[in-house]
C-alpha cells in the first residue's frame, strides 16, 4: 500500500514535522519502507507503479496522515462506568463502584459484550496500541485478548493481581498469594501461546493493581515473574495523597521505594499517575529508566495535583499518555492531550514557573513517548516503523489559514470520532468510516 498526501508526525518533545505531499510506502510485513517527497526524482514512477497495481491510497486535500495514538493506561472492565462517581475520593470510588463492576467480568458473556464495545471505541478514536489492566479473571482477560486480535488492535494486557485482605473485598480478590501468582503465570503462558499461534500483536504484562492491594508475597512473586519472562510491568504509583501515606504507614517507605524493593521498577515498567512523586522519587525513576503514564483527566479527580510534565521531561524521564478509563471518563487521547495542556497552565498559576506545555509537547507523549515506554517501533511516520496510522480531516480547511501550525492545532482541538476516517495497525485497515457511513 502507498499513501499519497500530507503527514504530521512528532520528531521530538518540541517538534512535530509537517510534510505537505509525500508517498508513504508500506511493505508486506506492515512496516513503513519508504517515504518519498514530491521533489524526489522517482516520486512519479513509484506513484505510477502503485496506481497500476491498484495500491495507491490518495489522502484528500484537508485530510492528514497521523501516527496512531498509544494509550498507556486503560482499565478495560471499567468502561461501562466512565463518568460515574468521579466526585468521590479514590478509595471510596474503588470500593463502592469499581470493584462491584470488575467482579462481573467473571461472566464471559458480560466480558465479551463490554470489551467488544471498548476496543472498537478506542480504535474509532485513533488509538492503535493500548496497555490494558484487565480484571482478576484469567479467562475474561483472554476474551479481551481475542477481541483485540480480532479487531486488529495491538494490545498489552495484564491480569490484575490483588490479594491483600485489608484493602480488597472478599468478593473481588485473588484468594491467596499463591493463587494470584499461579493465575498470573497461567495468563502469561496462555497469552504467549495465543501470540505464537496467531501472530497477533499481544503481550502479557505483570500487573500489581497498586501497592495497597497486594501482599508482600505477591509483590515479590510478581517481581520474580517479570524477570523470569522478561515482561513489561504496569501499576499505579503515588497517584494520590492517600496512596502515598499508605506506603509510609505500612513499609515506612515511599511508594516508589516499595515498588523498587520488590523489583517492580524496571526499564519495562510503566507507572500510572505519579502526581505525588518528589525529586528523590523522580531520581529513582530515572535510574531505573521507568516510564510514567500521564493521565491528565483522571488526575483532575484522583491525582490531588497536576503532573509537572515539563519538569519531568527536563529530568529525562519518559512519559506517555493514558486515558485511565474510567478514572478518566474519555476514551479519546485527543481529549487527554487538550487536558494535559490545560492542566499545565493551572500549575503555572499556582506554584511552578514555566510549567506550560504545548499541544506539540503533548502530541509527543501520545505517540513517541508511549512507543518508547513499550519498547515498540511505532508512534512516528518514519522508515522502519510500524504503519500505525489515523487519517483525520480538518473541518475548517476551507475557511481558515492552512499554515501547518494552525492545521495541527485545529486537528488536536477539533478531532472527534467523526473526523477520524480511517485507522491502520501494522498496515492493516481496522476502521473505515467512509464504508460504514456511506460517505466515501
Ligand atoms: N488505584 C488502584 N486501582 C485503581 C483504579 O482502578 N483506578 C485508578 N485511577 N487508581 C487506582
Ligand atoms: Fe488507573
């Protein structure tokens, strides 16, 4: 397949590149193998060949090829409650709303119905790679994996481990540490098998829910499993003042130090929120090369402060973007990019100087930042990278200035599902609204 048209792609925290007219060529394995600009000598011949082979895909004027987004933090089972009870504190929200919903995924029909809706919703919003928390149920997590494979979404999935009887309800917890670790290992092996048999882009993830919900044995065992299978790790770290105090009370250590003690802060770890990290915590993140999933909408509700993105970037710590469904109500990474810019401005007014970030900075987190955190070659439209794309339309192309920066900001602030016409993962089309809506 060869796309012809304009592209926006992040190249660094401070810069997104615009190319007005290029051929983006995809090879059989779903990688970008050439990008040819209009002034190169073989532009015409490559275009002609693609046309003859019927593999030329022209992108209309006013539409743009962008990298697919990477969502570094989604609680898959929480989708049906997006927006509910967000005025409650984290602990109450978990106990009264979230655990009673997550336990329902033991029913595989319930899981299938709700996971199908979620995966489609994320794809329609331009999200091509997702790092998912599942529920505690091995079989329901495998249902999620099947749905992602079927829909063509690249998925990193964790069986949630939670077995601490003082912090989790009897009706929704792993019955013992042994059970928690055995089920985690079973899920890992099942998912690796599925991946091998089908070639679907699925990766298991070690997933202690957060320090409070796990016993010491489970935290230690999960650290060992991460090492044994060389797997990514996800959890929540210093999300709230409550969580921070809890770690000090139980261990006389900071949340980061507890995770580190159990070998859960690695270069493959992605920790959600991290709003309460102090400079020594950040130093530990840097030493371990651990990434942060920035969840700006959710942080408004549970984070108890704004993540200082610019400060953290200056310390050379990697961050990606996460919706935190359903602590964040929106499945859209666009909506989260907007919120991260808005929140950074509020931080500046109150306590920090020079905290403001731009749409360009946040776009970097949502693409390259996420890809680096997951150690995958995607998130940018460059040779050798996976062909994960969204084709989006600028609604005001005919009425406003078409300077690249203006178009880019309009795309960031105006794009909803309706403007995302097509989505591709590893070169395979997974959404085509033109077809569904008869508009093509
Ligand atoms: N901490 C532990 N579990 C959760 C969860 O489901 N959502 C959020 N936002 N924080 C958590
Ligand atoms: Fe979360």
